[in-house]
């Protein structure tokens, strides 16, 4: 029994469901959208940290905020 391929798949999650496979264009578009969403989330988190940094009174609090910002940049890039 052969399985008909409906498009040129670059990713097949399940060989029994070829019509659910992603084309190369679909995968590229999805990865681009994922990158945009990650950038939006990162900027949202960093903007709140910037406000918090401006309101911080001690250098210790600012150092902690800087560490959190670096972690966010590293994890969400």
C-alpha cells in the first residue's frame, strides 16, 4: 500500500497522515512568525524591566535587573 503525497513535504509528523505534512513554504512562514512572536515577547518583558530599572533606588537592585535582562535576551533570542 502506498501513501499518496499531496505536496512536497519537508516535515512529516506521521506517515499515516500525508495531508497534514508541511510544505517548505509553510515551515518557513511558521518559523518567521515564531521569530516575530519571540521578539515581541522579549521586547515586552524588557520594556517592563526598563521601567523597573528607572524606578530602582539602589545599585544592587539595578544589578539584579541587569542580570534578569541579560537572561531574557539570552533565552528569548
